[in-house]
């Protein structure tokens, strides 16, 4: 009905008066009639009641139009309806667009999903390593390598590489393994290829080892080599060997300490190629060890340890340092390095102990040639000055003190021992003794009192011509001071302090510098005796002889006078000898020379004497100097020889009249 009214209104909208008439006639009349009918029903209703009146009315402003424009309102209503219809049409259009987008997106997703299942990718190749997370050291275990090809095409020329860190051994041969490789060939789509390998792992307890696994392959139809890498980690749950170190937590300065090393095999199989290393604290002086070290003073070749086998090493020595100082000793056990059998390649276990130094009741201190270095060295054949200072560190007197020093060593010159301070050299046991009868200061030593005794001696000279020279010679000084407390709670208690010094004796290195004309590796030319303003060539020979200790970094050098030239002739050819023209210096890098060894080199020079040198014997080289390092004492060794002249005393065919320059 409303639509019919609206259509009628459209026909009469051009005429405002007609529209008003139409509106009052149809719209307003019907509306009023409906309201009257509703009111009449309410009046005659049985439950009619008077409406409750509000006591307070609040004013409300209502904007009243200046005229009653019914035609305008109707037009506005029609326009609003038109806009609503347009909105619905837009929403409908948006719905269809969204539906189309959803269909396209679903199609694309389906295509991608379908296409992805056919993509060739390295992500579709899986390298899986199945191995225990932890394994007991020394026990075999198996590792499984599984390679899965989840591509739709085959993999060609697949090769598996496994790189092991140190400590891995083959389970059967028990040989160290660092790399394992296997050709896998082609792997068809969906197939899994597996490889198993059994190994044994050695190392310290609770250490982690990382194994690198690399798969190299090519895809069908491609020449490019691709890689897939993974890392597998395994922890050593327990060491195949148990190592313990027992020693005192406290030690008196200068007193003997004992270290006991205990080894026990935890492995069900023999453990081979074992080597043990001891790192002593600074100030430690080894006296003896049982068994003796295999290399030097701190390396033991332990060989093979059987299952559950136990071994013990006992080390004794003195330790020096400052009061309150902490000294750390470290013991390590492992397998020999494949490159050097005297060092540990794979460590199986470590143990350390700390010892705190305490002050002795009677302090004792060595001084060798005014040096308190705990590792002294001296030159052979020279007088060595030894002083032994003592001090009462207690709060009571010490009485009847006796000081003894025992000397031992194959190069000790027993006839050279000379005590000072009233001491007596007891040659029957090579001991120097001081007591109250020869030194009255030792009768009673008050708290804090101190004194010094001493002696001198000389090592036996070691000749370079000796057939069997001593190797790494040394002289050992063992000192002990004894006394007795005279009062206090510890009265009449014995007080003993020991000290030890091992004196290393340096080697004797000799240099000889000689000139020749008639003999030698070169044919010399020119007049002899030499003539003024004419050239004559000579051969210079350097010879090095070493006595007792190995030496290294040996260098010999000299300079040539201004009237002498370098001919660049050297024998033997392989020797490292050179000439520097800017300083006229000849230098020979002789390198290392073993104990009892020798080296020799020859080179040629030319002399052109001047008239000013007539009737003189000119020098053909300057002084020759040798320098090197004694590997045993770590001290520098040196020697010097004077200039070589034309007076060739070493040449068997030379005559004295051929020395001076003639016209």
C-alpha cells in the first residue's frame, strides 16, 4: 500500500498544493483514524487505568522548522531509499569479488601443494646419525649412518665422509681413525641407504667429541656436486683409566716431599701405547723416582695396561719457594702422539694436587756463585763458590746444630773441595761438615739468629779430545742441618731441615781457525812467499769441537782486511756460509753440534799485498768468534781465536821463509 502511495506522490510532486492535498487526504487521514480506533479500544478495556503522571518535567529543546514542507520531506525519504538500495548492490558486488578471490587462492594453493611434492631439493635428502649420546671410554660402540632420498628423482654418485676428532679408534684393528669414507652410488627415490661402523673412543671423562658427517652427491641430469652436512656429538661417560695423585697438602720449604701416582685400568680390554707426564711445580727438585723416568725427568713410557691392572709411580724431591706459596703438581696419562712418542697424543685423564709451603724451623738457603737460582749452572774447570745460610725461625733457642753438605757427581774434582768458616771436608764420603767444635756460632742459635758457612770446588775439565766425554754432567749438593730446641713446650725436640741443589756443568766448545796454501780442498795460486802487488790465494779452515752437552744455534764469523778479497769458493758446498761485502764479514751458520761432535768448513780468499807491507806478515782474516747455546744448561757458549796470517804454521809443506811479503 505504501508503495502505491509513493507512486501516486511521484505523479503529483510537481505541484506543492496538490501534494499537500494528497498527503492530508491519504496519509494523515488514515493515520488519525487508526489512532482513534486504538484509543477507543483502550477506553472500553476492563483493565483501563489512568496513566501515571511524572512529577517533574524536564525541558527539551526541539528545533521547529519555519514552514511545514511536506513535499521536501517526502523527497528526502525517497532519496534515502534510493541510497539504501545502492548500498545493497555494492555489498552484493563485493561478495561476488571475495568469492572469486577465494576460488583463485584455493586453486593456487592446490597447485603449489601439488607442485611441491614434485620439487627436487636438498631438503628432501635426510642424513641421520644413530649413535649413543654417551659411551664408556675404551669400550666399542656402533654408529649407524642412514641416508634417505625423499625426492622424486634419483641421487647419483653419493659418497659419505665421516671426520673423527682425536681419540677415535677402529674397534677391530684398534688403530687411530681420523676419516672414514664410503661410496654409496645411486639412491633411488624413496630409498634409504645405511652404513654401520664400530669404533672405540678414548679421552677424559665427561668430555664431548663432535663427529662431522658430510654427504656429497649429484642429482640426475646435473653435473653439480652438492653437499649435506650434519654434526653428531658423543660424550665420554667414563675414562678407561683411573689416575690418582697422593701428596701432602702442606710441605716445609726445603724439605723432601713424596708424590705417589696410582694408575688403574677401568677397561675390559688392554690399553696400549700409554705414556704418563708429570708437570712439577716451580722450585721442585727431583731426587729420585721409582720407576725411573723413561724420558728426561718427567715422562714415563707405560706400555700396555691390562684390564683391571694397577701400577704405582713414586717420586721424591725437594720443594722451595716462599712461605704461604701454593705449588700445583699435574699428572696426565694418555696415548703416545703418532708424531712424537715422547708426548701425549690423546689424554685419557688428568689429576692435580696443590701443596702450600710452610716456613721450616731452621731455614736453609743455597747460593751458588752469589746466585740463589734453584737451577744453577757453572763452567767446567772453574772455581765454584758455594754458601749455605741458616736462620732460626722459631721462638726458642736451638742448640748443638750440625750442618752437612754432601757432594756427588762424576765431574767433581774431589781434590778441589775447600771449606770455609771452619768446616771439614770428609773425603771418605765427600761431605763437608760444620759443628760447634769448628764453628762456635752453632752451639746456641737464638730466635731469629742467622749465619753462613761455605766452601769452594771445581768441576773436572772435560777435554774435547776425550773419547767418551760425560753427557750432561752435573754435581749434586745435598745439605742437612740438625739441631735441638732448648725450651718451651717442645723442648729437646729434634729440628731437621734439608736442601738440595743440582748444579749443571756447561760444555766445552772449541774453535780453531787455520790457514793453508799447499793442502786443502782448493788449488791455491799466486806467488809464495806473497809478492807485493801480486795476488795469492789461501784456504781458511774453521773447525768446531764440542765436549759434553749438545749445543745449538752455533755461529762463527770473522772480517776480512781491506786488501783481502772473497773468492766465493766454499767446501763442503752444503754448508751455510756467506759473505757480506758491506762489512767484509764472513758468517757461518753451523747450527747444532752434538755432544762429542765436530764440524769443519773451508773457504778461499785472495791476498794482494802492498809495497807498504814488504817484509811484514800480513793478516788474512780478523779475529774469529763462535757463539751458541748449551742445550743442557741453557747458557750461552762462546770461543774466540786470533787472526789468521800468512805464517801458515798448520800447513805441513809450509816453510817459515814463505811468510813475509817480498818484492
